């Protein structure tokens, strides 16, 4: 049986939230509010997901995050690996 860390589980929730919004750029605060996760946790997850090239980050007043590619091209294994390692 595969064990998934709590952070990897939260990351899948964050990714699903971003997937629901398509090409829209969401702030970390918007993702936190919609997923009902703490903002510091969401910020940490988004940084790790961006480092793994699963999400794109944009700076500035209209900045935020969105998926780096189509949701059907991102696997759960990639999300878990981004958080828990290979």
C-alpha cells in the first residue's frame, strides 16, 4: 500500500482547485480560502509545485498561480513526487 504524506494530500487539493479555474491566475489567498487550508501551508505547497514545474507563478499586482499544463497531463504521481521525493 502506498502512503501519501499530508502535504502531498493537500497539494492534490490545491492542484484540483487550480484545475477548476482553468487558465485563470489565482492568488495563494484565493486558493487557501477556496480549499479551506491555511495560507502559509498553501504558499509552501505552491512554491514546491512551481519548483517542480507543475504550476506557473506570476509576480505583480495581478500575480498568482495557475497550472503549468492541462490538468489531464498532470499525474498524481508527479504531485506526490514533487512533495515527497522520488
